[in-house]
C-alpha cells in the first residue's frame, strides 16, 4: 500500500482508497487484522489522526470492526460490499464519461476488446 502524493483529494480520502484497494486486491481478507493507526500512519507518512479518520469511516460503514485491546479487522463481507460499491460507482459515474470520450475520439469499443486479447 502506498499513498500517492500530488492529489487534489483530501489525505483521508486517499487513505480510504489505499485501504479499500488493499482489501479489494486480497491483501486483507475478511477477518484479517489491519495495520494499527500508528503503523499505517508511519507507512503512508500521514498524521495518525488522519488515518484514524479514514478507519472511522470504514467502521461507520461496517467494513471494519474494532476488537478492544486487539485492533481493527476487516469485517465479514467487506470485500464483496466494497467490490459491489466500486462496480456500481464505475458503471454509473466513470463508464458514461469513458463512453462519451470514446465517441468524441471516434474509438470503436470493439478495438478495446481486440487490444485486450492481443
């Protein structure tokens, strides 16, 4: 996991993306422990309060569970819920923009499929 710099998004949003990407990539499975706030802050060179804010958002959404005195863990079903949410966001927000740009540039969608197979 690495936090990209030079973004216009707030740091806690980028941290959420880093954590979500790690869960989606299988780096953390359902039930796995997540790095402590301090460890993730050190790894990402971020303020621990900012990391705590990112984790709190996941906790509020039920994607992370806290076991007092033990740490934070990926909640059961979190990966599937994140994947479903990302798919929905892609289909409703990103894909229409991609399609519109392809039309403007005169790119036939079949070219993408051919490129993928090559």
